[in-house]
C-alpha cells in the first residue's frame, strides 16, 4: 500500500509539473507501481498473505472467546 501511495503522489507531482519532479523520467515516476506488483507477487508466493490472514482470524476468535468468558463471569486467569 505504501508503494501505491508513493506512486500516486509521484504521478500527480509529475503531471502537475511540481518542483524537480517535472524533470524526472516517466520510468522513475512509475517505478513504485512496479514495486507494488512485485511485493504482491512475492507476498502471495511466499505465503505471507495467508499467514497474516490466519493470524487475524485467530486474534478475532480469541477475542470472542475472551468476551464470552468475561460475560459468563469466567476469568481466563485465576488470582492466587
């Protein structure tokens, strides 16, 4: 997402001819979009995306369990 935001910012700066960006080559301005595609391809290939999705699901599941236990008056930790 960072690469996309950077790409859009550079694209607007080049199009509006702001500051030194007007003199930059188009391939430099458009390179963050290529990096974003490469990042997404690597993330899907390596399993990074799936790992983050599973972690998010597990966190939601644990939060529901903790909320249910708290509502029932069952503390997850006992005082000693």
